[in-house]
């Protein structure tokens, strides 16, 4: 995934980490945080401005089976009120 500030002057990137229900709640919360941090570091190392990135860690508390074991990446252009989504699974 390539994204640079020049691609979108009014964009923000939201990272959301999830796990399945295997393991304890605390373990899963930490696992989802570690997944998000790895993606965040990859994006920053690829040249994305870290001030554009927000992150949330849900552990096993996703909305449904599609929220398990992944980091969801959402790029939002605030001027266009639309989002482009990209998901990365381990």
C-alpha cells in the first residue's frame, strides 16, 4: 500500500486492530495493539506522516466474524466525505 501526503491533502488514516476470541481478554487486547503498531511502523517507514494516523485496539470486541484477526485500514478524505478502505490480515 502506498500513500503519501501529496496523494490527499485532507486525508487521515485510521488503524483498527482485532483478534479472535482465543486467549484471554487482556492477551487479545495486547495482540491487537501489537498488530496495529506493526502496521503503523510500516506506514511511517514507508513515508506516511505519523500525524495523519490514528489507532484503536479492540481485541476480540469486533462487530462480527469479519472483524477477527486483522488490522483494518481506512483512509478518509475529509473534503470528499468518502473513505477508501484497505484491510490487512496476518
